[in-house]
C-alpha cells in the first residue's frame, strides 16, 4: 500500500504490474507452479470470510476499544508500516509499527516511541477506535503441543519457536484495520474495516488450492489435501516471517479445527549483497529479471543453491559467483559431462561402446547408488545445499575415474571406461534435474535420451550401439571483464 501510494497507484494497480513480472521470472528460472494464485481473487475473499466467521462463532474474536495513531495531514489512521518510530523494547530508531527489525520484538503500532507518519512525516495524533482481537492467549499451550514433536525442523527454527512460546506465550492480536485494501472483516460491528494482512494472507495457501481445484474443474478437490491427516504441508519462507508461519498460522488453524497443520516450515536466513543488507529503496539489489538477461538460469540456480542461507546469513558476491560457477559448476560438473560425451563422439563415432570390465560395473553402480541415496535424503529433509553437493561429488568421482583409466592412452580399455562414464553422465542428468533442470535436459539431449527424466532412470543401462548427438560445451566460463561490469552496474544504482 505504501509503495503504491509512493508511485501514485492503487494497490491493485501495483499488484497488476508486479504479478506478471514475478510469474515470468519464475518461469524463466524453471520454477513451475501448479497454481500461481493471488490473494486479491474472489476465491480468497470467500475463503477468508468463511474461515473468520467460524472463529467468531467459536468465540476466538472479540471487540475492544483501542488507541490508534492518526495523521491529521493525510487524514488516515496509521497502522503497521504507516507509522515509524523507535522500538518500545530496544529503542532502535526508524522501526515500523509492528515488528522491530533490530531486536525482533512484536508490538502494537501504538506502543512506538517518537512516532511519525511514514507518508508525510507529520507527528500523529491519538484516536479511539473499536478493533477486533484474536484470542491468541488461549492458544499458547495448543501451539506448543503441536510444535514440540517437530524436532526434525531446522534447529534454529525449532528453538526460536519453542522458546518464544515458553518464554513469552501469545498475546491477543488486533486483527482489523481501518483501510480498504484486503478482505473485509466479517464481524458484526466491523463494517468498513479489513483484516490485518497476515491473518488473511496465510489463508492464501488454502484459497490457492481452491483456485487450483476450480481451474481443474474439480472444485471440491482441495479438500483432499487440507482435510486429510496424511497430507504433508511444507512452507518455505524467510526468517522475517517465522512467527507468522510457525506460530500464527498453526494457531488460527487449530482455532478453526478442521484443517491440517504445517508438517515443516523451512526457514531460510538472509542473503546479503557484497557484505551489506539488500535494500531495494537504496538500490543495493540485484534483480533476478536483470540477471536473467545475462546468465543461463541454471547459473543463478546453482549459485543460489551453494550459497543458500540454510543455517546462517550468507553473502551474494559477484566475484564469488564467478569463482564457484567456473570452478565447481563448469570445472567439475559440466567439464566431466563434456569430456565423456566428446570422447564418445570422437573416439567411437557417437556410438555407445561395449562394456567389459565387471569390477568397473560394481564400482560405478556403487557411486551412483550412494549419490542417489544422498540426494533423496537431502531433498526429503530440505537440505538443498547438501543435495547439490552430492551431485557435484558424483561428477568429481567421474573425473577421478577418467583420470585413473586414461582412455586417451589406454586404448584397449577405453570402450569399457567410456561405457561406464556414460552411465555416470546419465545418472548426473537425472540427479541434477531438480537443481539444474535446463542443464539436465541439455545433457539428456546430447545423450539422445527422453526428457524430462524419471527418477528411476538414475540406474538405467545405456545400451551399447545407442547413438548420442554431437555435444557442445554446456556453459562458457565467466570472464573477469563481465564480472567487473556487473559490479560497476551495482555501484551505479546505489543511492547515497
Ligand atoms: Zn527493538
Ligand atoms: Zn501523514
């Protein structure tokens, strides 16, 4: 809403601008959605209304007179990000009226010290309003019961959530706002108010499933997921949204009573940029849609994977991007694939040779089996960094195999060596598919094998006599010049 105000647009107009850009960026990165829905759709409003009517009927919502900041210049009540001031807990300046980005405390906007209107900077006045509160205090024990067995969550997520609940417990939360963007609050006496964005947008997961079901022409199909105890709901978020997903979301679902709860909330820490916090307003940012103009999406996916902030904050650095792409993705992974395919093309006219050596068969199956097991296990537990590491390790093993067997010198054994090396290439084309889908598909095109691969293709035999296609290098190395250019571009957009 604030950004729309700054640009002279309505929130709907701003969303209409960003939605297609985000959708296109995801598509270009090879991220596919069963449904890429929007919380401005009627199905979302309907879902929210039904949900909160139930919470009202069950006595989880009550009205209360509260004090609000009001800007006499803009003639607006100032909730959440519409007001700025010092954190009432730690005193940090320039914090919004909801959460302190320095100490992580949550508070009501009214508690801010030295408040100012974030639109015009004026000193706000106090007005009295009737708002509606969610009785979160009644849910602390139930949320704790839900969270305690989740010891398979990432450690810091689990610890932060449990200690939050044990130390502070939950406070009732003001869930209505005096503006007109968002689903209306469906409570008697709440006319003209909408629901606080977090208590309604979390239900977007449900309404998106309903949207998907309607698009399929099976409008009731969403119930199979949300009401079935066997469903495993995974949420992927950044750490600034931890409270909303590990506490607030389960709390409202428990209050409602019919829905399943998240199985895992996979929380990432932050990615910084060249050692500084990313800031779109300061222009200290690398946009994906800009990066995609220069780079293969798999380079971006690769670097995002190897630097994923799974346990602690990490840093995006252009020179590190160059180094890791050149040495690991190209030097280890792509280079092995290209070596094997080129040998096949040049030494055997593109025809898969006959295998002879039984000991190699055993060793190679062992490496492939171990890599597959590691990748499966890491994907299952959402450890994507370790997942890509297992893929790279198999490529490294393949390089060692070639270097030991020396098919370019040891001509007698060369057919057998290349046959088993091709089996490793095939396994890599399947194992890398979830991480680097474009590269995996290109590799399989050179192998002349069908796309997309099935997971069971990992162990597929490649028939001697099968013809491959003429291979080309999968990537080109990143040069110093272009990386210097990227760094210069970044510095040029920084506003001081
Ligand atoms: Zn603070
Ligand atoms: Zn103002």
